[in-house]
């Protein structure tokens, strides 16, 4: 299975970040989440970034991009760096349902067959 | 009670005369006595009243898994109306305030040179603001985010209007407008406080079962009819704004954006200098603007295609769009280029709307229904922002179990605003979702901090006390412009007040 992001459904509410962090650390904050909203606010350009086992998924509005480890992410400023240090997404294997999917109010996130 | 599930436990007292920042503990006793949000703001306001304080606070549930828990509240005396008001904060502002380590911030006195407050990771710093003083809201936001090395820094700030003593200056939330219709931008400017910048890596603990209970509540809300749509334009349609008037805006809609943890994206981005269908990142730095305030948009609809550019300038100057709209209309300025120039000039003027012949405008809503007795009652009480619609959204009054009695309707609205300001629930969400009952809100609050005594009844008692005490702080409260004074209003206001006493 893998986590799919239908980027245009995203409204940038960020609750998925807090839900993922809750899965990892059992507290409420976005600090330890495997996914993070990237946003250039004044251009209204936004989408989720997911730290995965082997790479980084950038769910850009114009389409997904997979960035191999160690490669520079184009257009992502210093603010997006913390995602690289985070624990990778473990697909919530020990939970009944992935926390981010469960929390997302728009159906932007889902689990699909890989 | 597990206060660490809701609050960081810190109050900051920033003394602008002394240039000092001191911390106080937010104790469990305070939360037990006042619950949170606007009630604690008011207690802190009263405690420091001789220093003319401005208080910024977060609700009990702000920044938690509770649905639409994006809100915070600013409390202070309006330099324009002289009344104490509670202005809701939304977007990511109040969430970042709490996670910076401070649940409440009390600003005392005034500085003799421009200052800014920087709150991050449980540290507070009053710094020189010489470099941003004189800059517009967007330049200030960019500059401070760059300086602090982080695009996710959130800000409460002012533009040139607030600095120069303009009475229709509005506080901004980051680059965007707020729900301040009380001239609190001038209140900050008069203290030479340019901005509060916030960023934090704090975290809250979570009660067992709270996460799932919040998700269930969220799912319940989303069944409501309002949630079939998204965006600010749909809110305006629900309020009865003429579809033809909205057409020029609709053509520029880019994407809708939610405030923290809101299932309804109540903000809508308009593209001005790019095609609205653009998916790639624009090469332009400032191609459009985010609409965050339905009241401001209504007030400016007469500008038609010109609305976005004019509103962008209003946001940059840190002005109240409701007041600007009323004034531009009165002056007959309807052409976009001319209106932009007039807005730039307004930021440097004192602006007295009454002298300018604009009627009923301070703190008065532009809503289509603002003539109704319940709306006039709400505006006469004038403790919460009228930039929030004055009626239930979505299905209107038919959707909520309140009859036709204007006193009951006004009380329903005041209760919703007060409770959301205590708990930190977005006021728009509170009006959109009759399914989100006060009882449900109380249950989530009780669950969050494991506090059985937080019942709907306890919450309502605090809510009414909040309205009554804020209202009682100024004799002018309850007075209305002569053009809409009437015998039925006086009688109804008396009945409304009696309700709080009981
Ligand atoms: S599936 Fe689980 S671990 Fe992966 S991003 Fe979602 S919440 Fe985080
Ligand atoms: S929860 Fe869903 S809509 Fe909200 S930011 Fe995450 S992906 Fe986007």
C-alpha cells in the first residue's frame, strides 16, 4: 500500500500533520509528522510533502514529483527542510486506519495499492 | 483537570514603556475559574486596566484536534468607539501563538520608538522595529519572515494606516486582513507596536480518546448542507448576496484555503495577474490576494472588476475594508485606479467616518440583513466583531432551533460568539454548523482536559457573564446612531440585558 495525495482537493488545513505526529509521538503538534504542508502564501501555491522510506513525495498541484534522497528540492525554501529530518511514513501499519487519512476532511489523502 | 492538554501554561506581560517582557504562570485555578479565551483576556484586561492593555489570547481548544479550533481573540479598548471589544483571530495566527509557548499576551502602555514582539520557543523578545516601520503590511510580513528564517512565522501587525493615526486602521493576520472593525490597528500604532511575530515548536498532550471523538464530531459536521461547498463566495451566496454582483470575483477564483483544522475552506484566493486556472507556481511574487473577510468583500462589491486590486491595496495599507468600502462609495470613487490612489491617501489621513457623512459605520456591519431588529440589537451590544455574519450561515434561522423573537435570535448569536471565543472555535464555523451544538463543544472541552464540570450550562454561564461584563465596561454601550434608534430597539435591548442578569 502507499499514501496517495490528490493535491487539488487539499485546502491546507494542516490537521493531517498533527494527526501523523500523534501517531508517532502521542502528542499534539506538527513537529514530528512525516508529512508537511509546503506553501508559498502570496502565490497561493501549496501541497503536501511526504517523507517516505526511500524518497520524498511532493504532491504539487500540477502533479506529483518524487525526489530521490540527497537531491535538492526545487522551489522549497528553508522552511521545508525540517521534513528531511523527520521519521519516514510507516503507513500507520500498527493502526486500524492511517491517522492522516482519517483526519483529512476533504478526502485529499488515501491509501492505495502500490 | 489536565491543563497541559490545552495550554502551555504561560502568560506574557510585555511592558512597552519599560521595554520588558515578564512571564506569569497560567494556573489551573485560572482555567477553572474562567475556562479560557476571551474570559481570561477580560480578566487580564481588568487586572491591568490602568495601563490601557491589549490582550491576545487563545481558547481552551485552540490548536487541538477539535474541529475548527483555529481561533484566538484580541481584547482591548477601541480607540474609535471607546468600547472594549473582542476581535477574533483565525488563519494560523492563534495556533502559532499557543505553540510559541504563550497562551496569553498582555501588552501594557506604549513605546516611544517603534517596537515589535518576537515570540518563539518559549522565549519573548521586544525588539526595535525601525526597519519595518513605514513599510506596508506585505513588506513587513516578508521582511520579518525572512529575518526569522521561516515562512511559517505568523504575524499580527499593522500597516502605514495604523502608524499614521488613521481611525479605520485594521490589524492584519500575516499578509491578510482580519475581522477587526474597531480600529485596533490604530490601537497598536498608537503604542508604536508594529507587529507580533510568532513561531514555535511547542506541543500539547492529548487525553485518551480525544482524537477519535474530535474526528467523529468533524464527520458529523461535514454532513451539514453548508459543507457541500467551499470558499468565501459560497458564504456570500448563502447570505443572500446577488449572484450577478459576485460574478466578477467568481471569474478570478484560484483555490480555496482553510484556516487551521477547518473542514470548510472559508478563505478564497483570487488571481489578479495570472490566469485563475494556474496550477504551477507563479513566477510573480504577488499575483493575487486571499479573501478572508466576507464583510469587507460585500462592502467593496460596487467596485465590480476593480475589487481585487483595490482590496489588495487596502490589505497592504492595513485598512478596514468595510470602512473603506463605505467611504469610497460615499465619495463616488468607483474606478479601480482612482480607488487605489484614494486608499493610499486614506492611510495617511485621520478619517472620521461620521464627519465624512458615512452613517452607522463604526463597528456596524454591511450585511444585507443589518436592518433587522436582531442585527441592530447585536450591533448595539457591540462586543464581538460584526465582520462575522450576524445570522446562522447555510440554512439561516430556519436551521437552528430559535424562533422569530429578535431578542432570542440576538442571544443565540451572542452565545455562539462568546462560546467560540472562549474555546477557540472559528466563529464562522460556529455559524455554519448548527450541528456543532454548544453541548458538543462543551463535551469536547471537557474531554480535552478531563474536566467533568465543563458542561454546556457552565459554558453558557461564562458566555453570558463575558457579554455582560464587557458591555458594562462602557456607558456608551447600548447607544446606537440616531438614524436607527427606535422604541422597539430600546425595549428589546432591555430584555436582552435582563436575560444576562438572570
Ligand atoms: S500514513 Fe501514518 S505515518 Fe504515514 S503520513 Fe499518514 S499518519 Fe503519518
Ligand atoms: S488534512 Fe487533507 S486537506 Fe487538510 S492539509 Fe492535510 S491533506 Fe490538505
